[in-house]
């Protein structure tokens, strides 16, 4: 470690001794105290770090980095419990056992993650895992079988959460802990490394992680029959553990295995060889990581799918067992039939007892931030792959080169490394992800052409990079400079603040690239790869990783800043799990880039919006004391659920398929508007006709900027919905923001009157006269101008909290739109007539649109509506199921 790193660690340890959260200004105070201390003492006798090489800018940078570390908030999660679970003792751990336990394993793990995690994050992990511990069962009980699920965000720290849970389970007396770590070797190996560091403390004879901390007791080291390179096999397990028996071993047994039929069978046979009957005295905890992958039974209960059957067989070997599914994409798990109870296999894996939804820390670089809040900052659209690397291809498709956009992504990666190095992160890993296929043969070809291009860039930079005006001598260096100017030069990024450089120059970037460019390596990550991708502590790696399924679920790419993504799917879980770019990007978040097709970017945006709503529903259901069964119904009837039916393989045998949908408490809008002049004129007339027919209804006008009609007969609404032409490529998938067929069914079947709102624009806006009323048109700027339609900015037509118009100021005070919809009694149809200015500056006048706010909340009896999906949609969905059921081609 250099002087900066040593002093940084010293100061951080001092700050951790103070009450958390820290008082404002405390970090600056302690840093400056340390600066003065180290400048005025003789270090050699005190064992303190040296600050001889630190300048004022280093101390300021240290303050900023420590503020980023300590000023992190992480809200506690929420829990939904089953009806029987709500009657049990779910305080056995936090209020009884925890206070009477020395917490050897948990205290070590807490100290270990304290090196990198903010105190607030550690506190929340402690609370959240206490909740999970309370809801599994006390291992001292004579018999139990518990099924739960923990839902987090992709790459947000689920491994840290279940490592904390395992630590506490070891303290509580769980004797056998098994982590099912995905279906691919590299993911299992990576998980084993993390469990070694978090709990076991040793790896291949060396101390790691918690094993390096003081107070380690060798007699408490858990036993593990799996290693970083070796999955479970019976022969090696017997050799390692001798005459293994839970009665004679005093430490927990922890194994990390691949989600593989043979491996699971071997574990089952191994345990059966030791115990002829059920294991009665000792409790087992099973952590099913990425539980939506392969664990769910996609066949009939008479003949369950193999992995599902093996997991249930393993559970059935113990009289006392707890199954915890961990996932960021819980959709398939929710579709499990909670009624299944097989005499031989027991219950299916539905989380009947509890579901815990975790929150991410506020420094999490997540889907919402990328795809909903700052899409244009991070996402770049791939438009040039068609003739070179087609989206749809076979394993033997001829690849003769790579797209220019992929070459640009490589250049961005080189620039990113330089920025991080100059910003004080030279000791960190850097990764680029290239995910363009599910076929290994394609990975091999793409890797070859990336390496060919990279080697040419390396040669040019080595030859000319240190010369003045190097771009004059090399077209490749000129391309690097053009990429830098395009992506970074005009934006005020955080790294400029860190570097304290008001006039940051391209020459600085190029000089730094010259220093490290020979260190860049290209790694293929698939089943046939000869050289594994490994991130070693203290050995910074700069790597371009190329793979498909092997990189798409659970595997963490360290220091990932550039992703090049060419895949297509409509499945929630497949899309989200392919997104390795979520996670933590402390100090370099602003320079991250994701290259993908425009349609795929839009799919991510829709899915993430739905997922955010799913988490909000979960929170509200938890507050309302709903059960996992209720949550399951909520997911399957969610307005966006048609985007995924991952676990429903019955689609393969159906000709007529219907979706059930619950619109209660939701808001639907025409966020995509057809630009055809005839359709615009027609839709405007539909709005005019409706307003004309409202003359018999009472008109309420509030604050001069809204027209409100109350208690409108639904027949007028039905006529409006039938005549308004909603833009849609597909009646379900592409119109998730406006599922018009379901809304029509709702209007027909739900016996309610409606309210109608016409918001108007500001006083300076142009007027519109529809023959009945004169009003100011609304203005919308920044809409996307696609080839045949306009798309609303951030996928919202309405602005403000429109539902407030239905309530008094006191009633609406402090209420969100969701809260107000829960208070509504009738649906609210909102009409819009807008003047639109697109991102490109084009103008459209008198653009019609509408939105609907539906009343209801989780406490209400849902108004379920059903609509038939056309065969084209079913065929597409089946094709996606087939495509995504396959891993990298061998």
C-alpha cells in the first residue's frame, strides 16, 4: 500500500470508533487532526503510517472519499409473513438467543465488512438478517420446515446479506449449511471464495478474510467439503472429513455447490450413506442463490423437473430444515403452486412462510438510476451491428469483423481506466463486458477480433503516445481523442473534482493510457475457456470479458465501467440478470457506459419501472399484513406481468391464452403517440366529442387551471376508449403503459361512475377552442421523436399530482399519487391537449393523449379483468422461452 492508502485506513479506523452516524464536519476534523499529528511526531517508534508523500490535494481527496464511505444510507427491508407464520414465535433470535450468544461468527463477519461497508449499511444488514433469522426457526426445536425468500436488487449485495445470515445461523446452532450457487462453475467458485472470506476464514491452507482478524479460534473454523476449484464429490468429501457424523463434529459444515443434478444427487447419496433415517437432531439451512434459475418446477407435479425434485429431496432428509430463496427477479418463484404437497418430496419451494424485500444503499448504481433517471448519460444505442454481428444468428454464423460501435466501446474502456488511475484508483480492477451471443463459437470469434483491434491500438499508443500532438501521427490515437471529446470533455464529471483539475487535458489521459495499455487482457468466459477470469487481491486487473450465460447471472465483474450488450428477450428475469452493470461504482459512476440496441433499452426501462412498482406494492402489502399468497396474486395480476411468463411453460400447449390483470391503484397513460396526421386529428376529435357530451354533467373548475367533471356514466368512457386510437405494436407487450384491452374490459365490467379531468397549461400558453370550452394547452418538451410515434419524456404524460384535484388541500397534504389513488372511489380519466417540442427541436401542435388513475390499494378486494392475448404474442413468448432456456452452446 502507498502512503495515501495507509493513512486513509488509519483515519477510517479512527472514525469507526465514534458514534454513528458521524456529526457534520467530523470527517474533516479528524483528517486535519491526523495531518497535524503525522507532521509533528516521530513515526518509527509508534507504528503509525507515513504521510511524507501526501500533499494538500491528497488530504482534500481523502476527506471526499471518506465522506462517500460514511455518508451512505440504507433503509431497512420489509417482510410479508404467511398466516401461520404470523402466529409463531418470530422473536426467538433477536429478543432471546442473540443476547445470550457470544456471536463469534457474526462479530467476525461484521468486523470484516467494516473495512469496506459504511456503518449504516452494516447496521441495516444486521437488522434485516435478524428479521430473517426470526422467521426461520430455532434449531433447538424438535421439528420444523420453513420456506422463505429474500428479494434484493441485481448486484446490490445479496451475497453480503446471506453471508451475514449464515454467520448468525452458525452462532444459533445450525449444523449443516448448504449454498446452492447457480449453475455455472465460475459462479460457484466465486461464491465459494466469498464464503471462505466471510465465514470459514481459510482457503487452500491460507488465512483469508475473517481468518486474518484477531481473536480467531481454530477450533471454531467451519468444515467445508468444497473448495474454490472443486465442487462437491463424495470421494473427496470422505477423504477430507473422514468418518463424518453430525454427532461427532463440533463445528458447522458449510458447502457451496453448483445447481446441478449430479452434484445434488451426490450430496443426497452422501448424507443417506451416513444416516439411514431422517437426520433428526441437527438443523439444516439451505441458501438457494439465484433461486429463480432452475429451482422452479416447470413440469407437472407428477413428474417435477429434476433440480426442483433434488432440492426437495435434500430438504426431506432433515427433520429440521429451512429453505431461503435469494433472488433479484422473484417472478418465477411467485408462480410456484403453493398448494403442492407431495408425499415423497414434501412441499414445493413456494415461500409460504415469509418474503423479505431488501432495500439497496443510496450509493447503489442501480437500474432506476440508469434507465429511468439518467438514461442519456449512460446508455448508447448500437445501430451498426446488422451486417457484421446480426442480432439473430446461429452458432456457425460467419463473423468477419466487429462493429465500429464495439471498437468505440473498447476506446471508452481505455479512457475510463486512465480517468480512474489519475483519480487515485490505480490499485483497482477495471472490467469491460461484451455479451453478444449465447453461442461459444461466436464468443471465440468476437474475442479474436477485439484482441486484433486492441493489439493495433497498443502498437500505435506505444509508438506515438508520448509524442507531442500524437493524433497527428496515428489515426487510432486520433480516434481515442475523438471518443474522449465526444463522451467526456463537455461534461462536469465528479472525477474532475477529485483530481482538482479545472483544465483537465486530453494529453494527461493519453500519457496515462501509454503507461498501462500493455496490461489490458482479453478473457473469454464460457464453459470451454482454457484460462479462467480471476480477480486477485492486490493485483489490479484490466480485462475485457467476453461471454454469454456464464456472465449473465450472479457473476460479479469487478470495476465494470463499459458494457456492450447485444441480446434480445422479453423476459423480466432474463433481462435483469443479464444486466451485470448494476452494482457499486464509487468514484467512477459518471464514466460508466452501456451499449445496447434501442429497443432493448426501452425494454429495460419498462421492466425496471414495473419492478420499482413491484417493490412499492411489496412495501404496502407488508404494512397491510398481507401474506406471500396475496403477493403472488398481486404479481401475476400486475399490469406489466404479461412481459414475462417465465415459469409458465403451459404456453407451449395453448392456442387461447388469457391474462388476468388487476389495475387497482395503478396509473396508465398513452406514453407513445402515433404521429400520423389522420390519427392525431381523429383522436383530437374523440376528445372534443367527449367534452361536448359532458355538458349534462356538473363542471367543477379549480384554480383556473383544471376542468373537472364528476360522476360521469361509464358508457361515455367506453365509447371514448373504443374510438381513441392507441399506438401499439403489440396489444400486450409493447403497451404495458397503456394496456388498452384490459382497460376496456375494466370499463365494461366494473360498475363505477368516472371522474374526468382536463388539465390546462400556463397563462402564457396558446389557447385551444374545441367549440364548447376555451382553455390553455399544455406544453411538453424533450419528447423522443421516433420514426412513427412520439414517446413521452421519462414515460409520463401527466405532470404534478393530478389526483389532488379530487380532494381538499388538507386531505391531499403530504400524500403521494399512490396514496391519493388509494383514497379515490372512482377512476379518473385525464385528457391532454398539448403542444410538443421534441428533443431534436421539432414542434407538433394539438397533440392528444390521455391517462387513467385507477382507485384502490392492497387492502381492497381487487377488480380482476381478463383479456385474450393474440397468437402472435404467444408464439413470440414461446420462442423467447426456448431461447433463454439454453446456456452457452458447448
